[in-house]
């Protein structure tokens, strides 16, 4: 039972980290492109709690823990200065693509760290294959 709880905790931590990396990619790209952000949330609404405000951006925790979002100002309004809809096409493409790019970089960093620390070899620490015998194989089979 303890191993199942540990695996669930690791899975939840990695999924939450991947979601945050994705949303932070959108956030950083939006800030670099000069688009104002109203809210960044971990989870899908309805809102569970408002964690605070950082630089005029609301940080929220939401009930459905299978995603996240960055809510830019003027998302669908091309008349709103400083909003997503009013930004150049290349900036919008960069903002939308930054989430996927950050997921790629996050996976690269996590897998590199796992292989550098010997993570996959830890499963073999309990036992090693000492010998291999045929145990009834017929000659020439294989």
C-alpha cells in the first residue's frame, strides 16, 4: 500500500509540475511580448482559492486538477490595447507555442536528471541475474 501512495504522490507532483511549466511558458512569452495577464490558475475552474496577486496578476487554485490556464487581458478583443487580440500575429503564435515548447524543455530536463542520478537502475538494486540456463530447450531452437 505504501508503494502505491508513493507512486500516486510522484505522479501528482510530476503532472502538476508539467502543467505549471506549460502555463509558465505561456506567461513568460506573454510578458516578453507585452501582453498583460489578468490571471494564472492551476486547475480548471471553479475557483477553490485565490493564492495572491503578483505584479497585478491573480494566482488561483481551482477545483479540477487536470490542467491550468493563463488568462490574458483582451483575449478576444482586438481593440483592447496591450491585450492578446491586439498583439501582432507573430506574438500570438509565440505565446500560444510557448506552452508546448516549455513542456518539451521540462521533459528534457526531468529525463536528463533521472538518467544522470541513476533513477532507472534503482529498480535493479534488489537483485541481479546471476545465470541463465536453458532448462529444457531443444538443441537448435533459437
